[in-house]
């Protein structure tokens, strides 16, 4: 059995809580702490936030630096924000406490793509501390990118990749429904897209990961974001989308070699989306076509993949690593 690792959950939103709940089910992991700056959560027992009848004896702490220095965990499960600059200090606090980090921060998947100086800083700090920092998740990190790379193992040659992901946003958490613009007017949606305040984060990173994993030397990455309008009223557990309002978005990512798009990622996330699925098609010899009927369950699967990366990260070479550089995640006990 792998060594039992001490884990701290950092960030207790829906994904962070789901990950913490899963850690508690693992014999090879020990949940020793919880961190969240939200005043409504700090000071409460983690068991209360998880809906348990009995307390866990794990208080939620607001000051990450103090908590991590005292607890000295082996691994931090980090689930706070999408943009890398926003989590810099949080990651450095974990590194300085001597902890490996498995993070759901989308831009951390291929951090040097948009933040080369910050990526260099984190890599050097992690290497000096002898720890690993990894960005992962379901999308980005698995469904549209990593799976395509893994699928190439049975091909003699791959000429291009098409990944399709269709998600019914009505089945997902409220933050995701807001992130895809559900309930907005078309004009408001476009203003937020133009200002960078709306849309799926990590599409460019996913394109870059596929290209790197398959050895494509791409010249440029492009993406498009467009609204999907609701053909009828649709109510979710959190909000109502009226006919004609934005139900969500469709996001394309392209990686070009010259004029040819050798990587095409097609993501649809909107309330009421029909035929949810995840699909990988390789123009390859022999051809490869994978399809997950119903799609990969986003929130539960994100929590699972974070937790199931813990042992692999603890065994990897120190520094800032990508999912291509660590042991593939698998179910741990």
C-alpha cells in the first residue's frame, strides 16, 4: 500500500468540498486541515460544511500561511481560482511549507503559455523546496486534452485531433452556470466576453497540452466564444433561463501548423444541451474514436482526478510539472 499522506484542503467551494469528502474515504490519505478565507466558513468544523452529523475535529482556517506552516502536510489540494496570478501567493505558501500541490487552477495546466515569468518563479521555488506543483482537472486536464494524448498510444501516426465536449450546464454547480453566462442577455454576454470576464478558462492551455503531448509544433492558438440562446424557458436548481436569453456558450480552440488546424477542441456548455458527451477523434493510422455517452461528470470527476493525482505527484520529480510528466492518475484506496 502507498504511504499514507497528510492532506490539507485549500479552498472549500463545491469542488474543494467534494475533494475533501473523497479524501476522507481513502485509507492511504489523511485529511489534517482545511483552509478558506471566506469568513462564513473560517472557524467552523469541516464536518459541518460537509453535512456530517458529527464534527471531524478539523477547523477551517482563514490564514493559509499560518495553517500550512503549522500542519506541514505532504500535499495540498488547491481549489480556489482559475487565473494563475490570482493564486501565486497561495501556491508559494504551500511550497514554502514543504507541501506538494495538486491544483484545479485552469491556467496552471500549461502555466508558461500565458505566464512564463510566473511559471519560472514557481518552478524554481518548488524545485528548491523539493516539492511538485501540478495543475489538473477534468477540463482542462483530462476530457478534451489528456485523453487525446493517451488515445494516441494505439496509433502509428496522428495527423490531427478533434475533441468534442457537450455539457448540460443545468446539471452543474451555480458558479459554472454563471461562468458560461446562463441567464444573461446577448449584449451583456458579449460585453463580458470582450472584457475577459466570461467563458471557459483553459481552452488555450488544453490546445497547447494536446500539441505538446503529440509532438505538433504549432504556430499559433486561436479560440472563439459565442453564446447559445435558449429556445424555451429552462429552470435549474439555481436559476431560470428564459426563452431568448443566453443558455451558455460554445467555445472552439484551434492549434495551427501553417494554415492547417491540427488540433480542434469544440466545447458546448449550456443549460439544456442535448446529447451530453465527451468524444475524441484522431485522424490517425489506424483511426481512433472514443466516446463517453452522457459525458464525464464534471464536478464529481474533477474532485476524483485531483485526489487520484496525489500519490503520483508525491513521487514525481520536484518542480512545476504538467499531467504529461507525472504518473497517470488512477483510483487509489
